[in-house]
C-alpha cells in the first residue's frame, strides 16, 4: 500500500540494493524513538542520515550495516547528508563501537549520536540519545560541551 500523497515517510533498506527500499510513515513519536517499534522487533541496527528536512534510514542486519559501493560513496561524499544518529540493537552497549569513530573520520564529521537502550561504559543502564566522537577523549569533550549548553540555556535568563 502506498502512503497518501503529501505524507512524510522514511525509507528502510532491507538489503544492500537501493531497490529494496521500503517506505514507512514514522520511526519516532513523542519524546523519542520507541524501541519496541523497530529495535526490539527487528534486533537490527539502523543508521540515519539527515539532509535538510529529508532523512535516509538504512536498516542493517543485526549489528552490521551493508550498502553498495555506490551508496557508500554517496554517504562519504555527503549526498545523503550528515550521519546524524544510529542505533545499537537491544542488549548491546549504548557506547560507540570500534568502527563508529572511524566512520566519522571517513565522513569528515566531529560527532554523531547513538539512540536506544543499553549499558554505558560505567555499566549503567541508559535510555535515550548519546553523543559520540571519533575517540573516547573526543566523546567525553563533546558530551561536556552538550551539558554546558543545556545548563547555559536553563540559566541564561536567571
């Protein structure tokens, strides 16, 4: 069934071919991602790229995201926008994986985010979105900057 004309949709890629795209109406609602809608059901990792108001969602297989060489080149050169967020499947760490920082370097980005439910590097169960950088030191600094910005916004008019 096709979405109604004018409806905003997200594209999910079942495999590594662009022809495998599936349009769906929404992956987020309310205050954030409803993991049960996608993550818990599929157990797969997702990547999201943002280009203005457009979003590209790529569905992986388990913890692995595979795309064609053509699409990979488009991701690296920014055709699909910025690597804004990705998920880790339920039960895995919410912290960046060993390839996350290297991918940021390939993209020429300083930071991105991980969304979902998992355990942080201190063993604490966490839920939500977490910024990360190309390495642990950069991740710590990016998170401190975000916390300072939140505090500044909270107290700037007091």
